[in-house]
């Protein structure tokens, strides 16, 4: 069993082009997206929240047990935020890459991915959830991929470099790719989230 410590990197740096507020502060049934993500990562190392757009406002508003780092190059894309978070992770630490707008994820889904990572073969360096043949997040990367991330143009480039090193975990939930980008999709997810909690 692999015993690498797993450090969640919560990606919250980008500016939503069609939303008037940062996604991390989006509210769902009394909790913000960032609070949901941090809670889902209980049992792992303390989450690292990567901020960028309106970082000062976010830092003052977020009240949850996490570490914070600011990506001043957030406009260049998601990989720059991942690398900013990576600087806070020990060399022998694994990464759990978690976009903050996946609010339907649950601790159980995270635990299942972590268990699969612990059971992976020596060749497998990536654990990724899949639902109905569609890959999603969070993705867990082994420590040995750090160097590749630093020289890549995108994180997807590293993930897709060699299919033989990916361990795909089948899950029965759309939460691994159900996100929001517009006022309409945000409103729809809020209604669904509330119904899910009440039901």
C-alpha cells in the first residue's frame, strides 16, 4: 500500500467570465463552495486554497481550516494555479486536484479515490474518477509527476501522456463533472443542491 501523504489543492483563482462573484464564494444551502470543498477533504492533509482573482476579498471572506496561496499569474490558466499550490506541497507528497465549483462531491467520493490511490500498482501514477465513460475530478497525482507538471503547458498534457499509468475509478455520480459557469447554471445547481439536501 502506498503511504504518500495526500495534499488537496483547491483551485479557486480564476475569474468566472459570466458570474459577478468568485466561484469560491457561491452559496449552496448555507455553505460556500470553498467550505464544501474543504469539508470534503477531511482526513487528508490540510487543504491548500489557490487564490487569484479578488484574492484579498476571498482571503478575508473565507473562514475555514485551510492554507492559502496567491497565484499572481492566474490569468495564464489553471496550470499556473496548480503550480502555485504545488510549491506548498513536500517533495514526497501526492496531489489531489480539486476545482472548487464541484459542489456535489462528497467525502465518500473522495475517500473512494484515496483508497484507489493507496491500492494502485507501481506503474500507476494517476487516479481519476469516471462516470458514464466521462472522466472527471478530483484527480490524484503521485509525487513523481511534479517535474512533468513544471515543464508542461497544461495539466491535461501530463495526465494524457501515458494511458497505462492512469487508474480509472468508476463512480455512480455526476458530481465529478457537474459544475457551474453562468448565472443560469448556478441557479439550477442551487435548486438541485437544496432539493438533494432536503431529500
